[in-house]
C-alpha cells in the first residue's frame, strides 16, 4: 500500500461534500494538499482543517467551465514548485433533471462536457508527463452509475465520455507505477446528489480514495464506493488489488 505521507495531492471540488471528505482523509495520513474550488475562499474551511492536521495545503480557485481559467490554475499550481503525485478529479456538475427530456437544451451538454470531461482531462494531460518522468502517479477520475435516464443526458453522457478517455489512457499506462482508475461515489446527499439521496457523503470513504493507495501497477479499474463500504483503508486496498478487475484487458 502506498504511503502518502509527504506527497502532494490535487483534489478538485474540495470545498465540501465528497471532495472535502477525501481531502481530510488524505491529510489525516500526512498527505499535503492542493484544494480546488470555484474560488479560493470556498476552500478556506477545508484548508484550515487540513493544516490543523499538520500538513501543508494550498487553495486554488478556478471555474472549471472556463477552460482558460483551468489553464491559469495549472500554471498557478506549477508555480508552487511541488511535485503532484496524486490527482482526484472529483468536481462535477449535474445541471438539471429534464422531465421533458426531448427538449434537453444544447447548453446542458456544453456545460456538462466542459466541467465533467474536458477540465479533468486537461488536468490529466498536464500532469501525466511529469508523473511519467518521476516514475510515480495516481489519478482517480470520478464517474457516475447513472444509467437509462434520458432526463440526465448531459450529465450521464459527459461521465460516459470521461470513462472512455480515462480507460484509453489507462491502457497506455497499465503495468507502470503511474496508475489511472475511476471511482463511483454512489448517490450521496451532496449539492450534486440532492437532499433525497440515500447515502451520506461519508459512505464514499474509503472507496473514493482507494486509487491513491493501491500499489500493484494495474490501471483501468472502477473503485466504486459500494465495494468498500465499512472497510478499513488497509482492507479496502487489499480487496481492490485482489478483486476489482481491470476492464481494459491486457496489453498483449
């Protein structure tokens, strides 16, 4: 299992909900943090809590639908002069539930793809060459289990696209110590999931962070939170390495 103490993790959507929980989970294990939200101020609570746990932490602000802002955020992170070893692309948006789904506006797709697909991949593309150079990296992109709901077409399509490009990258890096996987937090009571979701955000742990700790050089797996509910981190990592299949197949 990877020891994250002293490493640096970038977590998007870290001001609340699942992202905040994941950030503090890593901080409790000594991992330094770069926390993203729409504004730096939104991350202040998470930032202060992380620092109180004895780690270094920075906040960066970027509206992920503004791709120029994403580029500027990446430049700001580079200027920190730290080595980013772990990326949790947690931030996402579900714009609306369209009961009259045949009138789904184009803007649903445009906004969803910018935030849920393009911005996470910009982040991946930026850091992957450095991870390859260092010989270590962990990327976990957040997916969704939504299926057969045309009412949420923009959201589900953008997450399906993220799955596809993530798995394509995973095929390239499989067998190396730069590991790329996805996670499905489940339907949680967050701003995205809404107040009627069946699961508390805490139920997503340790599942949403397992991809930061696995150490078997296998990429292309879905570490869905439901697999790991109630497990310790150590048991979750062991379960992941032994039981979660690689969907991309072998490199041969």
